[in-house]
C-alpha cells in the first residue's frame, strides 16, 4: 500500500484528528460494522459509558493472508498424505501435546508433556499431579479424531456451558471454577498481567453476559463473513466478555482450534496456542488496543494479528512435515539395505518400529500395540516374530510387561 493504514491509537499520538478518521473508516464501503458492542476503557482502566460497535476494514494484505492460509492448509494435507499412517499419527499427537502444554503454560499451569502424550495416544486418564486435565484432553482428542458431533454447532447459551463443564470436569466445582449464574458467572472478573496491573475487566452482570453471548452466537453462525475474519473477531469478543471466572483463555483458544480444524485442517488448528505463546506480549497488546478509547472499536489489527499467528504456525508445520518425509525416506533406504534377507512380515514390523523410533519422543511401541496395527496377526504370532528379530539382533527387549521392544543399535547407529 502506498499510504500505510495505521492504528487509530498511533494517529492519536501523532496528534491527528482521529474522530474525523474514524468517521471516514466506518463510511468506507470496505468496512464491515458488526453488531458486537464494547465499552472502551481508559488508560487508568476505567470503563466508560460510551459504546462502540466493533468494525473491521478489509485490507488487501488481509485478503492475501487468508489466501495463503488456505493454500498452506491444502499443502499440509498433501504433505501429510506422503507419510505413513503411524508416522503422521505420532506427529499429530506430538504437535497436539505441545499445543495442550502451551495453552496451559499461558495460564501459568505447568503440565508434563509425556503424560499428555500418553493420555492422547491411549484411552486412559492423566495423573492427578498433572492438574486434572482429562476434560481438556478429551475435547482436543475429539478434534484429533474429527469427532465434532457434540461441538459442531454452538447455537445456545447452554451449548457454551456444556463445553465448559466438559472441559473442566476434573477441576473441583469450587473456587474459580464454580459458576453461580445459570450459565455463566455473576460477579465481576478482572484480567491481571504479569506486573499485577489490570488489563481487562469482563462484562459485568449475568444478564449483560448472556446478552453478549447471544450476540456472539448469532455472529458466529452468520454465513456472510469470511470464515477466518469471523473466527478472529469471535475469538476477541469471547475473551472480551470473559463469561467465566477461570478458564476463559483455554476455552477461547479451544474454540478457535475447533473452528480451524473444521474449516482447514487439524495440524493448523493444533499450532495456535504454541504461536500465541511465542508472541504473547503482542497477543495481549492487540486485545488491549481494541478496547482503548482512542481506537473507537476497530478490530482490523487484531484480526491481522490472528491471521499472522495462524500463518506462522502453518509454516512451522510444513517445515516439520517436509523434514519428517526426508528423514523417513532416508531411514527407509538404510533399513531396506540392512534387512534385505528378512521376510516380508519381519520387514513390515521393523518399518513400524522405525516410524516409532523417528517420530515418537516419549514411548516405545508395545507388542499389544503392534498386534493392533498389523491386521490379521495374533498376539502369539507377533510375539514369535519379535523374539526372532531379537535373536537376529534387530530388536532389543526393554520391558517384559507389557512386552516391549525397540530397534537395536545395529540399525539405529546407521540412521
């Protein structure tokens, strides 16, 4: 652009007439004025009686960003199909483990990646010492398995509350997780930054919260707004309302991930929290700027921040997938050379162990899992083959119960 489109707050500090500029912007044919209303806030964190409708100006660079995001998603799907099923599943679980780890870390909750990984891979609960994350893990696991039946369509206040209850089912229904309203909180809630300063005050009053959530639901279900713009604005407005005492950040990022998984791909969806955490100051700053009294409710730059965050996450995913393909193909060539004299069944098994060795950072594959992967083989047959491969020096037994093997140094030293 020849003339750079700037934030109204910056123009205010440049002593320009921002009210005049605001009127120009909302009259621009490319401007979309929403029905979502906010009360601006002064620098001393005082909420004003003024009310502004959030508005978004569709910039050319934003259209290009959306186009790139859709192309990146198609590329992610294309590259993913070049990897074997076990490898891509391990990669997805690894990325999701990182996503869950980061979304909790943003809220100051420490978790153990290996435990998150194990609970995603198997139908078992995470240990109590890991902050009772079973509900959150289940919701993300539904995304991973493309099980959208319960959360596909949010059309009522009760659907918001249902998701919240499911996400935080393992937290005690007391303290900040106990809600005293019919669906949401009753009392005031504030967002405090790391310096102890109040950076946001949630919508006050149960009736006001319900009205704003109803407006959000209507907005989320509109069909006349580009989906990435709609997702970004919805993300802001949910966090602006802050309908719960605790868990708003995790809930909001989950909704964004769910939406991206449905519209794009799950790997794009599972990179959101990681890249937000990488640019956390900018993320929080973009929220604060929308509410600033000198911003007049413009959400253009917040949308830009979210679009860039999604794009950055995708670029890292594409890099990871391409590196994984190169690594896997190179390792397969080496493995085939080493195992030329083995039977087809033995080679298939070793290829499964190879995928686990390359892409699973946390666990070795058990014979029970191996039996489930190899169709038509009994547990007894699999045990017989792994014992044979151990005798030939290709596998090393690392655990008796459950029976577990890993690739021997004879192979791994050459990879």
